[in-house]
C-alpha cells in the first residue's frame, strides 16, 4: 500500500528595516540594515503498515540561521508556527544540535587470555645462565677480500665444527673451478653465486663454543654493494672482529677514503658494539714482519679512538686465515720471536657478555620483516630488553 503524504507550506516575511544616516542623505547610502526571510516547510508522512515515523519533517531556511531536523509528537505540542526546537551548540564544531541525553556507549574490554604454559622468565633465565655458558653474538666485519670468511671458516674447522670429510669435499670442489684458496671460505659461503664470485653476499651464521662462551657467529659481507646486509648482521651483534689485510697496498686501499674498514668500524660502533678484536690477517704474505704489524696497529689505534672505542676494549692479533697460524696456537718461530700475546680464539674467549635486562619493558631492534609461506608476516631482530613468551 502506497504511503499517504500531505504537504503544508507557509511563507512568512518578516519586517525589513533600512536606516538612513542624516550625514549621507545626499549620497543615498545605507548605514545599516537587517533583512530576514524565513521559509517553513512541513511534510507529514503516514504509512498504513503501522511503522512509527516522525510526525513531521520540518525544514526551516533562513539567511540568518538555517536549521533542519525532525519533530517528534512530544515536541509537536510545544511547537508553534515559525518556531524551532531548542538547540545547543556542539562542543566540537560549534553548530547547533538538538538537546538530547547522550546515550552511553558500551566499552569493549579485552581480556588477556591466560597462558597455561607461561613460565617465570626471571627464574628460568637464571637457571639457564647457571647451566649453560654465557652467549654472545659476534659479527665479523672488514674490507672486501680481507679474508673474513677464510679466517672464520678455518677457525671453525680447527674447533671441530666442520668434519674432515666435509673439508676434503670443499677442497676437491674448489680446485675444480680453480679457487683452491677458497676451501675454508666455503664453510660460510654456502650459495652457488657466492662460491662462483668469491664474495660474501649475505649474512652467514654459525655457532661454536670457546672455553667459557657460547658464540653465535655472524659473517658479514665486505663489498659496498651489500652494506644493507652488513648492517642487518651488525645490528644483532654484541661484539665484533675487524679483519684487515696486512698485504702492502691492500690495507691502505681498505683504510683510506672509499674503503670499508673505516665505514664498518663506524657502523658497528653506532649500533652499540663497544668491544672489538682487530685481526691483522695474511701476515704470512709479509713474512710475519713485526714492523708491518706495528704500523697497522698505530694507524688503527688513532682512528678507533676517534670512533669511540676505548683502548682497553680493543685487542690486536696477528694471524693467517689460510695457514691457520695464531688461530688456536702459535707454531711459527718467526712470530714467536716477537709476539707473546693471545691467539684469536683466546681474544674471543675474553669478551665480556653483555647484561641482558629481561625484567625491563620489551625493546626489540627489528632487522627484517618478511612474509613466509603459510606462516603470515614474520619479523626478525634482536631483543634489547624484556622478554617474549
């Protein structure tokens, strides 16, 4: 059934006044005036199906104060022609809104589900600290072709982390492509592209243990094209090993402007690393010359001090990643004649593990966000404080 609609239109003109000032009678100008016009339209809508609708819809247009709203039957008793329902200014916009009691919105309270398998993190952390060795994250940095992967791969082999069978396989495969000196680097460079190019491109991870520490090794790329990957690894590190090439000309190219030796040292310091071991690599190429070692140490000491490293937190070690000299022990008589310091593994073992405030609020340094297959969005990074369970 179609609704029945009745319309009632009334027009009312209010007085308009024009006041002429005596001073400008000759000019005929108007000093001031007030012109008001109002049009009221009442529309009554009735539906026979019993549905309740407002008794009238009134639209009042005025040049001074345009208004529009609904009239309920209760308000219609006190409404007269030309009047409008009382309105109060809105606190947010200042516009007139009908007076009404605001309805209280229900608040949504989220209850945190209790995990039946939650543990006491502080007690569990103390127990693990007593039962296991302290853990540190070690990043290896330096200029490209400084021998970082070869140095750490040979160290892992000497520590027993790589079997002789695997090393024999790497030796045979590297000789076939004419890169026999890369056999130890293949321990960390696992992708085919890295092995064919002879350059580390992404962060390689490995774990090993010293006498008192459990070390999570992060081998960072040295080429300038892969600086973002290097920063990703350095952001997760607690300590660092800076590898420099002692060969004549190679150290200078990496240390002077444009080389990655300076840039890597500054990056790890800005990311919170305070303890550093400088591995002066390829000393066998300069016949273990003490003068060359002292020259490199002198240049690096001045630079690292300006970078923010304390002299007590930096150690310098002469070594050879290819021959394995001074990684775990000293055997060459030439170096024994002038070097009486610790080996590379001893220097790593002397690192002080950082204090991890697991009782503090959660702070996490995000290094990557990626979407896995079937697992949704994943994040990776380093937890600086607090805990997650």
